[in-house]
C-alpha cells in the first residue's frame, strides 16, 4: 500500500519561510502527478500547487504564485513545497496528494486518489 507522509509544518512569523516535504512509499512515485492542497478552519480544501510526473510542468493557485514553489525528487520519492513570504492567510493544514492516473497538473481535488495525513502551518502576524 502506498503511503504519503508530510513533514515540515510549524509556526512561522509573517514574511517567513517554510519547506514542506511529502515522502511516498512504493516504487511507482515517478508515475504520479503530485499536488498540494490546504484547508483552513471553517473553509473548504483548496488547491495550492501541482507538478507533473517529470517535474517539467507546474501549476499554482493565484494566491500563492510567486511565493510558493513545488518541486520533486523522483530518486527520493519526495515532493516539496517551498513557501516564502508567508502570510497569516496561508495558515492551514497542508496535504500532499497523488493523482495516480493523471498526466497533467490538475487542480481538481477529486482527481487525486491518495492523500497524506496533513501537516499544520501557522503564520503569525
């Protein structure tokens, strides 16, 4: 069974940076489109970023463009989310997800069929 495990969350002041990691078990990570989503208290889960199988294509939510960078290391079965210039409104539980059948960089949560447990990111003002 493939598992996704996020790490790297924490408390940071506004303007600071964090890097989230998501490690996948198994041998087929390279075949997955990977994405990051987040969910703030009282809000629906929203798309943050996605990266193609090879890492050559990425997709970002408008709210994080220019501040967040998604990347992957297929040799390490890991996807990353570098978050810079963090704002209080970035506070949320961040989830990584795998689209095991996709080929693009979808921003639709229903396309992702494997999810991690989430990691809390709190940005103080």
